[in-house]
């Protein structure tokens, strides 16, 4: 076969092989975007409901709401995708009927919220889940007394007494407990002498992973914004938190433990509260 144009024949063999490899790769190693798009196709716009979306995509989604009042007849279910796609799959839900009006790829969410949902599969908190009475060591919030606290932990390192009619609580603080690096405070009611709350303030704020590993998997999250003026009698630079699905203030709740984790600007846990009852937030 002298003079056979091998350099022309070779591409004729290689090109079909490359095409076969591409088809094989597409069939056996689908990208996440392809998978998510395929799932989204199962949701029929104008017919499927938000419950159908949950069945296909699961409960770990972000909640977003429109800022303009004229658009508040709907809300958004947002399922995050990986960072390389720079997009989320979003379903627009009619608030009255629960039916999916649109689906799209687009919205982005704050880092902490994305981490809670994508890495830790945290659902948004449901108020239907009961708030349990918390316990710190031997102290049961809402039942134990100041005497119980001092018998369990000794005399407080610092005590703020009920020395004025305006004060509702005495605060007993411990900063040298061997098992906790930081400050532990017990709020005791001035009238009944019962422990109403316990707060923990780590000396060094904890990473999210550490806090979740300590308190277990039964967590959920909520979002708020803070009003400008503090409530009368509250010692705080913020006013009451107003629940808002687009709020910048994020908290993690353990409703089965009666515990709330609060975060600083670096998204670290700096404050842990054990509350007798669920805090009273206004809903936006």
C-alpha cells in the first residue's frame, strides 16, 4: 500500500472515537447541573405544588421572599448548587395555592445560610416543632433555683443582685469553670428566684462545625433583621428581632433542647442561650 495517505486516514478514525468517548462520559458521569435540571423537569409549572418540590429535592432548601409588596403573593424555594455554577435552582410558589408558578436558575444566598443548607442540610425551623425546657448540667431552666445553682457550681465569680425595682433578674456569673473556657451566666427571676435562662459566651468564638458537633444533629435555622430602637428595659444595642426570610441575622435553634446559637460577623458562634420558652419574635 505504497503511498497510502495515512495522515488523512488517521483523523477519520480518531474523530469517531472522540465522539464515542464524549457520549460515554455524558452518560456515565453527569454534571450536577444536568442532574438538577433533570429533577427540575419533574416539577410541572402551574400544576405541581411546593410539597411536590420537597418530594423531589428534599427539605433542605432556602426560603426567599420578594421585597416589593406587590410581589408578596409569592415566595421562593431556593436549592443551592455547587459554587462553580454560580447559580441556584429556584421555584416561585403562590402563597395562597401553594402551586409552582415558575422555576429558574439564579439567586445567591449569604455564606452562612448556604453552608448550613448545603453542608449540614439544615431545614428552616418549623414552629410546629415543640420548644423543650432546657437543662445545663443539673440545672433545669424554669424549675431550678438560685440555691440549686450555687450548690452545683459554688459561689458565683460575679453577681448582679435585684437591687432596684426595674431589675427583673439577678445574674450569677462563672468565668472559671474547668470544663468551659469563657463565661456562664444564670438569670434568676427577682420574684420567684427561679432560673429563667442560661447563657454561654466562649472566650474564643467557636466555628460552626464545633458547635453543631457538641449539640448534635437536631438543628434548624431562622433569619431575622433587628429593629433600630431597643425595647424598654432591655440592655441591648439592638431592638427586637423581626423574623424575615431574607434577614441578615441568622440563628441556629435546637428546639428539642431549648438552645439557640448566635453568630458574630465572622460567622462564628459567640453566644449560646438556654431559654425557658421560645423567644417572642415578630414575623415580617
